[in-house]
C-alpha cells in the first residue's frame, strides 16, 4: 500500500536530505508493510537483547518487572496498527498493563515519511503525552495519512496537543531525532527480523499481524 510523499517544506522535515535518510531503509521492507490479520508465531527472539536500550529511550506502560513483556514494532500509517490500537489496546491495558501483569513497549518502524514525521512529533511531545498523542494520531489516521496536505493535517493535530507552529517545525527539522527513529527501525529489522507491522515480541516469541483482544489475551494468559 502506498501513501503519497509527505508534503512538507525542507524546513518542516522531509527535504532532500531528510527524505533520503528516511527512505534509505525502505526498499527491502516496503513490500511487506502490512501483515496478515491472524498472527502466527514466526520464531524465537532473545528477549534480553530485545529489551536492551536502543537509539531512543523506550516509551512504555506498566511495571518493568511484570512477568510478561511485549514490544510492539509499528508504523503510524499502518491500518492494522491503527486497528489494534483503536479497538484492542485499551482492553489489554485495562486487563494486563494496569494490573501489573504486562510491560508494554512501543518501538518505531516507519515505512514511509509520513509515519516518520508522526513518530517524531510523538517523541517531541512531553513523555507522559506520548501514548495519548499516538492514540490521537491512530484515531485520526485517515485524516492525515492520506491527506493531500499532510503537513497542514499534522500541524492541526499537533496544535491540539500543545505544539506551536515553531515547536512543530523545530521537531520536524531535528535531524538527530529522524536518524534515531530510522535507526530504531533498522535495529528491529536487522537484529530481530522485523519486516512487517505490527510485529509483537512477547517474552521472546515473535508474532506478526493484528490481534484481537481474545488472541492477545490467550498468548498472555499462557505466560502467567
């Protein structure tokens, strides 16, 4: 599935240099951007290695000492990711994260410049606003992911989250942040074999694809 290139000026993120750095990692991955609806375990991963710090501080919810640890690699323009977060995540949070059973980490895996820009804005928001900002972007995904003027759409939503025009543009011109988002994706691909979104790594088992509350609950319950 293809999204038009992010319609931003060079000052606002994706000029020639920044676009190239985001897109450099995409050719080997873009063909598998969307996973199957029904997940199947695609093998074992060293969970200790997965949980080691990466290029960016992890954004996580729950108790780091919870018995079940879930890392989700996702793209902000992925419809399967949006479906999971819009219809499943809140129930999982209530059942398992808020009760100390699951520690849930989100990691960036943008397949296109719009997704990279959205992740950057989420990172520029105050840390406690990261998950609410991501939730807002997923709920409004159609209004910006396919918009003709993505810059205007993202700016409008960012202002609702407290950004000014200046802080919006400062965020999207932060080359180091863009490089770190890109490096997070590269690490997921090269070290843990992530090649589709969403991919969930649950206590060392890797699953690709959207999940229902029932499916994820069953996987978690087996580990409790």
